[in-house]
């Protein structure tokens, strides 16, 4: 893997967005946190810079934000999110690199990342909850991964492909 200054700078910009976006979406009553603002930069970094950068950004984002602002709370939320978002960034980078570059495959990559990340999130939460004697039920999984996240899922399905297409057109995304 070739590490480039360009990819490091873009990933650092992604980290800055992970830290800032929750403040912006938090201003929207009732659904601000449901928009999953931290997930968007991680997914984009996976597309733009590739799986190692997406994985690392995803892994460090929630814990760093938790250490700085105590949101999300470190245990279990930031830890579970770290694994979830690492999966998002890694899967987005791997699948996007493998598939031919077209609009349909952007959606396939995005949806694969979203499903894979939610599975990883469920496994992480199961382990974290069980470690302290609590249960992580299928009902909690459905509520956390889909019902409460529906506004963010819709936003990602609309926004990410548009941004990836625009970044491709601007020659920002390169192999």
C-alpha cells in the first residue's frame, strides 16, 4: 500500500468532518442525531482514499470524539461505533475498488458497507453488553440499526452517491 500525502490530508479532512458534523445536525430537532453524521465522512474516505484509510478513520473517529466531547459515551457506544465505522470505511474501499466504476456499483458498494457495518455493530454490541451482564436482543438491534437510523440511512443513500459521482467527475477519486 502506497501512503500519499494527498490521501492523508483528505483523511484528516474526514476526521475534521466527523468531529464537526454532529454539531450541525444536532441543531435539527428530533432527528439530528438520527442523521448519522459521523458515518458520512467515513464512507466517503473509503470511496476516495481506499479501505485502509476508511478503516483507520472509522476506528478512531468515535473514540476521539468521545474523548474530546464525551459524545458519544465511550462505553459501549463509541467502542461499538468504532468497529461499525471501521467496517463501513473498509468495505466501501474494498468493494468500490473491485467493482467497475458506474452509478449502480456506487449504490452496491454503499449498501454493502451499510449492511456489513450494521452486522459488525451488532456483534460488537452483543459482546460489550454481554461483558457487563446485560443482554443485546434482536429488538435492540433492529431499533438501533434500522428504525432509529432510518433518517440517516435515507440521507446516506441520497447524499453519498451524489458526492462520489461529483468527486469522480472532479478527478478527486483516483486508483
